[in-house]
C-alpha cells in the first residue's frame, strides 16, 4: 500500500486552474474583451503559454500586454508591425526576444522598429536575428533609447554596416554580449567598437561570416578587449597572423571559447 501511495505522490497532476489557462490560450481571440480586465498576473501567465505555442495574434497580444511586464518572448510567433506598436506599452520590459523561429521570416517595417525603442528605456536583453528591417538607423535608435542594454543579437541582419558598432559604443557602457554575424560590419566598425566603451565591457563577440573583417580587426579586438571570454569569427578572411596575436595576448586570460577559420 505504501508503494502505491509513494507512486501516487510522485505523479504530476495539473490543477484545474492550469488546465483552464492552457485551454484559454488556444482561443484567445474569442475572448479579447474578457482578457482586457484580467489581473496582470493572469495576463502574464496566459501570455507565456500563448507565446510558447505561437498562437498570438495582434489583437490578443494587445489584450494581454501590460506596463509591468518584464520579459517577452515572441520567437515562436508571427510578428506584425501592429504587435510592435502594442509592445510600446511595456515600459518596464527587460528582455525582448524577436528572433524568428524555424522556417520563419521577420518582415518587420523600419518605421515600426524605429518607433518601438523610445518606449523601452529599461531594456537589457534584445534578440533580433535575421530581420531585414534592422538597419544602422534602427541600431542607433536602440543605442540612444536603451542605455542599459547588456546583450544584443542582430546576427544575420544584412543591412547593418560599420555605422552600427559606432552608434553602440558611443552610448552603451554595459554591453557584454554582441552578435554581429553575417552583417556588413568590417574593420572600421570593429575598430570604433573596441576602442570605445564597449571594448571595456564586452565579454562575448560573434562576428562569424563577416566578410569585411580582416586580421586588423582581430588584432584590435585582442589588444582592447581584455575581458573577452568568447570570441568567434569563423568564415572571415583571416590568416594565421591573427592566430598568433590571440595566442600571445590571451595566453593568461580566462578565455572560454575561441573559434575561427584560417585561410
């Protein structure tokens, strides 16, 4: 009898309340008016479930967002410019994930992106990979409006050039993690980046497949970023000279990952 009692106690059974939330998350658009009057704690729980399932529409997202929300992950959702407008209410947001999911595209307009950041002054973490609408102007707007940013992922945003790193290092003093892989950033932009504020704060940098990055950039990074623990630059036109520079300068540093391709 005791064996069965122990087995029963080990079984995880969802509460009726949890089951109701799961069911409601499947049909949010049918209950938009009711959602608007829910307590913020319930809105946050419903929003988390719906985000994971990718079942949010612009209308349902508007009904669930609130000004005290701290984290929003829309990576599984089909994001529209209307959703970007709705997010502007989240003035206390700390983390925003707009990365596309598998087989998704992010066709977000530049104007919608530009208007978002002034309303998110507390933002610290931003993921926004493979978004064609992300340009140098958008990066500059992010840097000006979100001074507390510590992590930024804009890998695969092909419109980004050397102007973007310059905008970041002018304003951001706490940026620790930056992904610029697959962009048009080259030596000039990286030189400005590492010689400015970001050179002191960066611990992780990804510049994979940045075809305008040469040995000069890698040597500048090695000389200026003494707190770097993860540096990856695979697919860049780098020679063995950079290998030697990195070995000499980071010999005694606590580097956890270095990855590159030598041509």
